[in-house]
């Protein structure tokens, strides 16, 4: 598929749940967010059918997200079903790592290729604060299990927030000197509870200057699933650092993705409210070919770029959109 601006769309992010076992402060309020009813959430077999349709029109890679995808029951079975579909080249997953220790090997054996793990601080007390009670020890056990299982490259997603963890930028880069881990520094996006929180925003240029003054960084083009990140090998170490800047360095011109929400809405852009209802026709008996046409319809709706700098004007949170 190509959109109206000539971008080839071959990547689908699939949210398998709107539930999460953490309450990260920049993501959602302490009491959580309103959850969809069980019947509103796509069943596993429905997810498989929609991915089948997506494969018919050029989707090659999928990433499972949430909420927190590892809280979804029978996720290993879903990965196994998806991995058996002809034409699907890769399945990856984004997780907070709390439940990864016991699931890393079963997921790898089912067909999962690699994982991204959210980790915004290396300090236990800070981690407990930002997540409202999460265990950094559980994350590290999950990281070790992912490496042992071969879910590589293991990427760590670090959202940099001024006044919270910008003093750990060098510590994370030093981690890439010691470990085969790929640290991606991500600009805080004003979505959900972070909307309007520009006092916490740290631009990529500031992060880059700190790193470049302390490390030798070598451009890296061969990191699997690099997506919107600009990646650099940390000279002398087995890992790398990467930079994702939705605000200061728009990557819209090379965006290749669609997002399927847990309740069956197909969004051509995270930051636009336009979406295509996939669940209603799916449950009304639409064929795989008819569902494939809806994927093409969503691609035609894809805008040239987001307008995030203009503000977040909907009540949704990242965990509800497949962050």
C-alpha cells in the first residue's frame, strides 16, 4: 500500500488490550482510565483475521502493544497463530517488562522476534515513583530473560522528562557501553496526562549535545526495526543509543504505519482522530478481502503529518490508542 503522499505502508501496531498493570505519571491518572467492556475488545481470533486482511494489502511487520500486552490472556497462543500466517515477516512487542521474565522464552518459541522495554530510570526509588509502585527489579529480570531467550535486539525506551530523569542520560548511554542493549531516548509527547506538560519537555538536541560531549557515537543503519529512531553505536561497547523526536524532529515523511486499537478501530495516525471501524464489519461477517479494502481506505485517510504542536484535543490516553 502507498498513501496519497507516496509513503509505503507495511507496518501495523496492534493493541491487544487497553489494560495496564502500571500507572505511569505521564501516561495516565493514578485511578487509571475508563476501560472498555470485555465484549468491546477484539477477541484473539479476530485479531488474527484482521492481520490476515492486512497481509493481503502489503503489511509485512506487526508490533503488539497495549496498554500492557503481557496482561492479555493467551498472548503466547496469539503470537503462535500470527507467526504461522504466510507473508508476515516479523512480530515484535512493546512491554513495561513487569511480567516478561516468565514469558520471554515461551514468546520466543511461539515466534516473537524482539522486544522493546520501557525503562525511564535506572534508580529503584524513581522507578517506583514514576510508575506508582512498579518493580525495577522485575524489569531487569525481564531484560535478562529476553536476552537469554534471543529476543534481540533488546531496546530500552526512555522518555526523558525534565526534573525527573534528564540527569540519567549519561548513565543510560554508559549502559550501552557495558551491555548489548539499545537505548532509545524519546521526547515527551503531550498526550493524555502529559498534555500541557511542556515544562517536562526535553528536546533531542539537548540530549544529543550531552551524549556527543561524552561518548563517541557512530551512525548505525543496520539495527532491525529501527523505525523512526536515528541510531548510533556507542564506540567501544556492544549497545547503541537512538533518538525519537515526535516534536523537534518530525519523522512523518517516512511514517510507514497504521494502528489497530484494542476495540477494533484502525487509525492512520496516532495524533489524528480519523479512524476506520474494523470491528463492526468483522463481526457482521465481512470477508478477509472486504476487510483488506478497509485497510486501504484507512491508508487513504493518512495525513501528511501530525499537528501535535497545536495541542492534544481528544480525551484519549496512549494506553487506549496502542502506544
